[in-house]
DNA sequence: CCTACCGATCGGTAGG
DNA sequence: CCTACCGATCGGTAGG
C-alpha cells in the first residue's frame, strides 16, 4: 500500500485552527500550515480558497457547533433555573472541549473582513440573546432576583471563558465537574432560590 | 512661536497601545504608529528601542497600574467580604477605564518573547493570587460558602473581562455602578451572607 | 559638534 | 504537487 493523500480540506482546517489558536492569524503563515501537513504552501490552495476564508470557516463551524449544543441542552427543559444551569454548563463544556476554536473566536474576530465578521457577530449575539432571555424570564417569574439581567447574563457568559487556560483534562476535576460548578455560580449570580 | 515637538516616548506608547488594541500587534506596522503621530516611521526609533519593547512596556505599565489600584483598594480593609467586593470593583473599573491596555494584555501576550512574557505572566498571577487568597480566607472563616475557591476566584476575575465590549461611558450606567454590580455578583458566587 | 528628523532603501518574508 | 516567482509590505537602519 502506498502513502495515502496527506492533505484534505478537513486536514487544512484542523491544522490552521490549532496554529491560529497558538500563534494568531497574522502570526501564522500559509507556509506554517503547509509544514504541519508536510506539503508546499501553494498546494494548500488546491483545498482552500484563501487564508481569510479558512479563518471564517473555523469560526463559523465553532459558532454553529456551540449554538447546536445549546439548543440540545435546552430541548424539553421548561424550568428556568434548569435552563440557566444547563445553558451555563453546556457553554463551559464547549469552552473546555474546544479550546482552539474558542481561542480563535475570542481573539481573531478583528481579522475577519467586514461582511464575514458581521455574520459571526450575529451568531455570537444570537447565543447571548438566549442566555439573556432565560435570565429575563426568570426575573419576570420571580424565580431569579437580579437588579440588571443584561449585565448578569454577560457576566455568566464570560465567567467561564478563561477556564480552558487552567483546566487540564487529566487533572483534579473532569470537564463535567467544572461545568457543574459554573452552572452553580450562574444560579447564584441571578439570586435563584436553590432547591 | 514655532511648532512644538509632536512626538515623545509617551506619545509613541499611547499611539501604539490604541493601535495594538484595535488591529493587533502583528496587524500594526511601525508606519501605522508613525502615521498617527504625523512623523516618519524611522523617527520612532529615536524614542523607542523596538516594536517588541513597545509591546512589553504597554503590558507592564498596565499590570503595574492594576496591581497598584488593587493594593490601594484593599488598603486598611479588614472584612473579607468588603475585600472581595472592593477587589472585584477595582478590577472591573480598571477594565472599563483602560479598555485598550486590557485588550492588549488579553490578546497579545503570545507575541511577547519568552523572558518578557514570563515577567508579565508573573504579575498577572500575582494579581490572581490575591483574589484567591481573599476567597480562601473567607471560606476558612466560614464567611463564604463555595465548594472550589480556586475555580470561584477565576470566575470572579474573568466575569467582568468583557464588560468593556458593551459598556459606553455616556450610557445608562456609570462605570462605578457597573463595577458595583460585579462586586455584588462576586459576593453571590462565593455564597456570602449579605448584610 | 549635537539632536531630531528626512527620503530612501536595507535584508527577508508575507499572501497568492 | 513542486519550484519559481509576483507586488506589497514588514521591522529596522543607512547616509546626509
């Protein structure tokens, strides 16, 4: 059996994702990506259209995955405290399980050209709007007690963002345990009466 | 009176800080910085030694300012709940009042060469260690009730990091009011009995 | 002679 | 799939 093709659109995507996360978009050359895949830089253009499109797809795939995970986590859950806990847990789990994508989404959005950047911002805002809606409804029901639901929802979304920096999969806690802690923090922030 | 000197180390520092925050370190050329100051790019080297040193000083100044503000905020405060509230408030205030420095510190640390990078990381860790120490002591006193003080302190430090993205100085709340909200969230996260 | 600063260009590398 | 190479721009320094 001869050596199989070493490169594919998916392989380029993954190599670029990891390098962009570690070195940044502008700090990563097409040659860097090619080197990981042991091919020449010009050869990459047989599988992707441009470096910019590569960045866009990395972020778009990451956002779609996060939105899908949130929808699954909330499916069939009616209690608003459960919704907030699950939404926070799935958010933190996404951060821990996809550190490279999350780093790229957090740090490279300014390197996306305007039409593509807005598309990503829209998806990110749609995610945040769902968290805010949960907090708002919980306040309206009297289940939550928080003076500024908008600020609280931002704090909840943001608080787990850095967890990937200190979390190690083979460390003291599992990702699920860390996510559960943040779920608890979210309920505390909104002043939810615990069961 | 003739035109005064338009450039100084401080002016270069400030121009670079704002451009690095908006475009990134690698997305900003020395020519870009020079253009803001209406001088030639080579002229910048009469005021700074290199682009790399410029980045280091921006981050180092930011860290020293944050550490000094934290020390001032905690000076003479003995109650641990007050300490945590004030530490959180001053942290968020620093985020809101120095958005450019904070953005550079958050996104450009990977572009610092190794010896300089470690110096910044050490200062950042020293900041975090003070927050953790407050949470730890509060738990030891039975004033706080949180299962994992380390995770809680990370969540508290991180939760206000994005506030600068949606906060507008001439908007609904003042920076002090926003900071006070986050101070409240911090006490809730650690399960502090409120007065 | 110094500083501050200019126009021009250095050696290398970027995306394509 | 590679070598060769483009227009441009990079950080930094030359002479004057």
